């Protein structure tokens, strides 16, 4: 531990030596009972010292060796509980109890994090989060209540019930960090939750009553939507250092903390950064809570040999406990619209009221961040009231524009982010009023679209352009069938409602058919060649993909969907879309090879009926000189009024709906934690992570590191996480 004095020097202003002595004693082998002056002195320390990373690592190692006998972590958690209970009794005051709670929360976080990431026990017994049997139990500790349940109840109660103010900000900040660390046991488990996974803190959070759960979800969302829009618009003010009673002097000074480097948490002195950090922490905690799934083994297989752990057995013989935080998010109601439930249905979970307008605006501002996209997904998928609110907003571009820009920058985004954006668009496209309204909203310009100038383009046309661009990007880079399907499904939902699609969007739609048809033709040729060649004549370098037939079948379906999209526009919206007719006429040769194809011929009959009608009108025109685009469009516009659709076959409209997979936790739990580790600055021992694969090109050391190396390690973690998605 270095130069730690053998005896404390009490009295007067506490010295740095005294502070080091108290911390050294906490991690050492000397045991202090739960009720002792030692804890008061430790928790009232005005920590104002900086230990280098290697000393913090040494302290954690010594603590891990001694905690089994001292149970100091368990005692610290009990003191945190008591401090929070006292703070709750007078929440608006910066009391000694709240100062002690900040210290207790921070010290607990440091050593709990180290214990979790270095745990060698599958059941986390080596955390020693219980008192020794010889310890005298206080009257205010129930014997049937675990320390974990006690501290989580106190933490959630404070977060949910106490308003954030300059006097409470720091404690809220520390408690959110504590929750993040306490729930990081998820990183130790595999990607598929099993009945043997142990997450004591998050399980304790799930067992809280619905009223507290509702308060917590409300507060986390409120923290998120009250992030400052600008420095001038925020009236939030942090306490100055001299008014903090010396509590962990970290405001404006990242290096004023005993446990600086392992967590890398500090409060920035600027108003905006501080408020934004609390907002980010709140959304991170909320995402962990709503996506947690507790796997429980059914009674009939509990006595089966423990060695039987096949995936099929686990999935068939287990069920998931209901998540109250997910239910609370689904039940969030608009505070401005107190609608009476006409059917008199009772809500099946805690009821939360929030200003949807603020939530909508905040999401629109933050959708470049993946956590905001995940929250928006959770709301539009699970909360019918919020989805309805989004669909009736006349400024839907507030949400759509950042989502479409994300797809436009697909090469700089993770595949998961692209998936989530496409699913949100698919969910929105299921509504007919949405599909109609996006074509009425005209965008003066789209500054981030670089390929060409988009001037006075409808939001619907832009969405068509971006979805087709995403298909093209996917064909060349990702080659993901699921991504193709989602893009085409959204386009198919939009098709019957298309109104005055722009010339560029119409051209891209026909080009999409051409692009897919060329891929189809290549696969068909490959399959025919493969059938004509004997396997024995193939050299190793000439071997063809075994799944050519399957891929050909997939592209056959894709081509059919595009033809159905074109059919829907021509059948239900032809008079309103002269540019689509022009684009089809201009590239009519691309449809000819498929005219007699058994899967496409019926759909192509309609397209050729339209072509025959407008070609004949063109031929009937006596024109001196060559046809110009303007003249062709003039003929199309004139004859659209005479179009009656005679001979057109009516097909059932394609309507795609999104359904969540049966085991969404296998995707969402790893994804949320990947974001936290790669984006939030939260660090965790990579060798302990089993939730998703992480490979670090450099060895992580907690020794003295210069700033550049530290930044490089963060970049390596980010790259490793994103490449594993």
C-alpha cells in the first residue's frame, strides 16, 4: 500500500496521511464491526488526494484478499443504505448524511467493480455480500432481507423519489454509477440467459413493487429529456467546490480522486456536460433494466442431472420472469393527454406520466447516438400511446431525418444500429396515415445528401431514395438478407400511398429492379453452369458456393417484392405519380427478360399494360424533332387523366408487419453492454467478459499510462466490440 502511517492522526482538519490510513485500513486485514467510529470517519473524509493507477490496483488486490474475513464491502453497503435512508428523510438539504452517501457509493463502486470483474465463482460467493455470523445484527436490519435487496431498495428509492438539484446532483450521479457497476455481473454470463446465471443486484431491482419501479422509470426518462439544449437555455447550476463540504472534490478536477483511473468517472465543471452526463447515465441504466430477462427453470426439470445443458433443453424447459421496468416503459402515458380508457381495461403494470412532446424533441436531437435509437425502438414497439403520438405529429421529420441520415452514413455505423433504424422505419410504415403524410411534407433541402442536390423533395421521396441506397450498400458490403428484407418491406408498405414521387426516387426504384435482376441473372447462370459440370472436374479454386440455389430463391423473392411495389404504385396511385411512369418507360427494356418468367409474368402483365397505354399515346403524338424529358412528361400528365386501369389485375396489397424474435434478449443484452463499454467510458476487465467476444490487440495494464496510450486502448476496445457485432 506504500507509505501508509501506522497510526492515525485525528483532530482538526484531516490530513492526507489520515485519509490514506483510513482507506488502507478499509482494504487491509483489520476488521471493524458494523457499528464503529471508524466508518463515520471514513465516510466523512473530504477526499482530496490522487493515487496513481498502480496504487489503486494494489489497494483493490489487497481488498480482495481480505474482504472474505473483514466483510468490509457488505458493511459499506449497509452504511450506504443507512445514509440514503437518512438523506431521504430530508432530501432537499445538503446534509452530512448525503455527503457520506456519496463517499459510500463511490468507495463501494470501486471495490465492487474489481470484485465482480475478478470473480472466480460462478455464484459470486467471493463477493462476500453478507455479514459474518459473529457480527451483531442491528435492530434495523431484517434477518430475512439480504444486504443486496436492502441497498438496491435504498438506491432505487433515492433515484426515484428525490428531485435533482444542485444539492443532490452529485449523489444522483454516484448512485447511477453504482447501479451500472452492480448490474455488470451480466458481462460475466453468456449471450443466452440461462437459469444458472447469477445477477443478485439486478434481480433485487426486478423484485421491487410496481409503484417504485414506475418512479424510477419516470425519473430516468425525465433525466434524459431534461438534458440542456444549449448553455444559455439551462438554468441548472452545480455547486461550487467551496460549497460542497469537501465531498470528493471532482467537479472540475478529474485527478482529485483516490480511485480515478479504474472507473474514469468524473463530473465536468461545465453545466451542459454535467447535465448531459447524467442524462447519458440515466438512459444507460434504463436500457439495462428494460432488456433484462430472468431465466427460470421449470419445476419438472429441476431434478434432472445438472450436466444436461443443451440449448434445446434450456429453451424448451425454461421461461422468463416478467420485467416490471419493461412493463413500465410500455405503460408510459402523455401527461398532456389524460385519456380515459373507454373499455375500462386496467393497466398491467406501473403507470408513468411524461411529456411526450419533450421526449419526442429530445429523441429527435439525440438519434445520432445508438442508445437513443434503442430507446425509440422500445417506445414505438412496446408503447402504443407513444407510437400513436409520433404518427400524428406533423413534424415527423424531427425523427425521420436523423434516422435516414444514419442509414445514409451506413459505412460509418454498426450493423446493429442499421438494423434498429430499419426496424423503426418498418414499424412506422405499417401505418397508412404515416405513409400518406410523409409525401406531403416537403424538405427545402437535404444538406447531408452529397450525391446530388435534393431541392424541394418530399420526405417520402427521400425515404425511398435512402432505403434503396441501403439495399445497394448491403449488396456490396454487408450482404445481409435480413437487412434487404426490412428495406423492401418498408418500401412495400409505402407503395400504395406514394404521392408525386420525385424523378430521382422514381429512377432509383426502377434501378433497384435492374440491380436485383442482374444479381439474379448471375446466380441463375452460376446454377446452370454448376449443373452442367461434374463434381470430379472441379478444381479446388473453381468450387462454387453450395447455397447458390438458396440465394437464387431469395433474390427471386426480392425481385417479386420490387415488382409488387411497382404494381401497387401503378394500381393505386398511378395518376399521382407521372415520374414513376416516366422512369418505367425510360428503362422498359430491363423488364423484358422476365416477361415470361413463371414467378413474375402476372405482375409484369400490369406493367406492360401501362407501358402499352402510354407508348401508344406517345406514338399518336405528331412531333417535330426529338422527344425531350419535359415533352414526355407532358404527354404522361395529360393521359394520366384518361387512365382507367382497364385490364389491370388486382393483387392483394403487400403489408409487412414487424414481430420481435422469440428470444430478443440474445440480441439486446449484449448490444446494450457493447454500447456501454465502447461509448460511455465504462471499463471492464476484457478477459472476464463472456457476454460477447472482445479481443484486445494490446494488454491492458493499470500501471502508469500516458494519455495517448490510454486513448489508444479505448479505441482498441471500441473497434473490438464493433467488429464482434
